[in-house]
């Protein structure tokens, strides 16, 4: 699927770039290359997009967005990277007396 066909709010991963020459180099300089996570923030009728890429919002026209192939990103927590990572990182507690648990006073 092309970036211009994506749905706002859905996390995607860039699969491939179909841009040629200077445009391809410029997209890579902006950090747009395969396996990069991207999310569409706003999508206009004309095809213009605002995307979120590594915490930065970028605007692009339909012709540029049409040259970027995407696929849905795998999200093991189902809540987006930041929320899921915060939820799953270090939140497991151990019951008192289990190996590795700390004694309480």
C-alpha cells in the first residue's frame, strides 16, 4: 500500500521507496527509508499529508507520498510504541517470598 492510501492514526512501517534521483536522496536525508516507523497525522482530500516520523512532523504532497510503500507496523502491545513500552517495561511485581523479591520492612 502507498503512504497516500494509509489511514490517519495507524502505525505503519516504510517498506520501500519508489522515488528516483535527488528526491530519493532527500527522503533518506529526512530519515525516510525502509523499516522506519511512521504515522499519518493529517490527510487532506488533495492527497497532501502530515506524517509523524521519529517525533517530527513532516508535510508532503501526494506525488511524494505516492512514491513511498508502507505496511502496517507490528505492535506487540497494541497501544503504540511509547504507551506499550511504558506499560510492559518493568511493571511486573513479585510476591513477597518469591526468589528475587525484596524484603519489606
